[in-house]
């Protein structure tokens, strides 16, 4: 079977030098035929020249800088069934590819995406991707560091989303419309994709025996800084909720929580620095501008999977699935030490097998 490993890159030559060797080794260790390619988002550094010199066997696919949505048209051209989507600041264990794709090729599987267990580059700090969904003052948050997460990180099972590294069934990914460019330049596209997949009856699978390591914020942090990244996350959380929340309970919860946030922001504004004084109001204004620009364009953005052929396009069915999504991936359920998939979450037998914590990898993490 042909498996594509696609690395998204923007001005990340130093990251490629550190991480690409592990991806190439993982591809070579796989029992599948693997094609490694870098999707370059109009880099202005020497990424392309370095790749041509150091890794001539790695294809370079040039695309405009459209973040994760750059994957959409590339995946549409791939001859293989499975694609592993990687940030340029991700390292893979040598056995990661085969373990990650296994649930996707299981017979009669409704799995559309798999996510590995991910550590930070210190090899000990857990980052994800066994992801839960929670609420914080009217805002939805996807997090792997939910209360009680430590007792369940070695338990396979469904996950709400994944970020820096995931394997996808190409057909299902394209059926869902891929990543929504509404969220450009980025943040929350993965949660939006997983939510739309759940509405369609698909599920995402956390595979802890597949190991990866992620530096985190390497590209976005350099471009936007910490405060800019936080503003993007807040703006895109609002966009996610406006686009997707239809259940009356969720709508009321969002409105009440945002009203409390706004009141608190007004109350403490005299004591805040000018840059942090009107964070929510600024994010709201940016979200409105982005929403209006995308919807005015007409052809940009993904409709959320509510096409006429979708059995969940009926309002009652869609609202029910939305409620199930938030219930299924609540911290209370995701923190259980033994997670048995339910309903259409049933799939590969690996989902019910406990995986022991592995030893740190042998290759060095820092040059």
C-alpha cells in the first residue's frame, strides 16, 4: 500500500534539518511503500535549495501560503489511499507510520483519521493527542491536558482532534472538504474537521503506540508571537462556534459565558495594559471581519458537512450529533482509564488494547 507523508513548511529550513531525517527513517522502516514530500508555502528562506541539496529524493510541492488548507488540493492529487499530515517541527519514531495507519486500513472501519501519542522535544512532557472538549466561560477548548488526562494517555480510543501530526483516509478527508480556509492563517482547523467528521458518522482514533515529538509554535510563534497566536486562537474559537453550534444548550452557554467575559473585561480594563485591555472585543471584531470576508467571497470556506446527501443534515439529527460530540469527548469521559469505543466508534482491535509507556527514543533532540 502507498502511504504519503506530507510535511507542511514555511521558512523552516532549520526545523527540516532537525526533523526531516526522522520522517525519512520512519518511511524507510515502514512495511508500506512511502512517498515523502514537502509542501512549501512560498518560503523566503533557503528551504527549497537545502532540500534539493540534502534530500533530492524528497519531492517539493510548491503552494501559496494557505496554512493547513494547503493540504486540500494536494491530497486530491495523491494516488495513495493514506496520507500522514505533518508540521515541519515534528519528529517520528521509526515504527510510527505502520502503527498510525493500521486503524485506517482495518476492514469496515469508519475511522477517517488517526493521531499518535505526542511528546514535546524534551522527550518527557506529554503534549497530546488524546483530546477532550471543554468549556471555559462560553468558549470551546480542545485540550489534551484536561483534568485526569495522565491516567489515560496510554489508552487507545477515539479522540476529539489532532494537530501537528495525523494520518487521514484521503477519500474521507476530501469528502469532508478538508481543512476550512475560514480559519486562515490558522488555529482550530483540526477541531472543525473532526467535528464535521463526527456529524458524518466518522471517528478519529488515538494510537498511543505510535510516537511523535513536537516542538510547538515554531512557525506561528516566529510569525505572530505569543500574543498574536492567542488572538488568533480566540478569534477562531468564535468562528468555530458561530459556524458549528446549533444545539440550544450550547448556544445559550456560549452567549452567557461571553456576556460574563465581556463584563469582566470592562470591569478590569482600567488596570490592564493597553495591549490587553480589550482582548475579547478585538477578537470579536476580527472574527466578524473574517466571517464577512469569507462569506462574501462565496466560494471560500467549507459548509460544515450539511449537504443534502448527509443523513445528519436534518436539523434534529444534526443537533443530536452535536450534543453527542461534546458529551463523548468531555474530560470526564476522556479521563476514564479504560475507554471502550461505542456505536460507530467500533473499529480496529487495537482500540481496546492498553499500550505500555515506551522508553525515550535513541536519536538526539537537539543539535
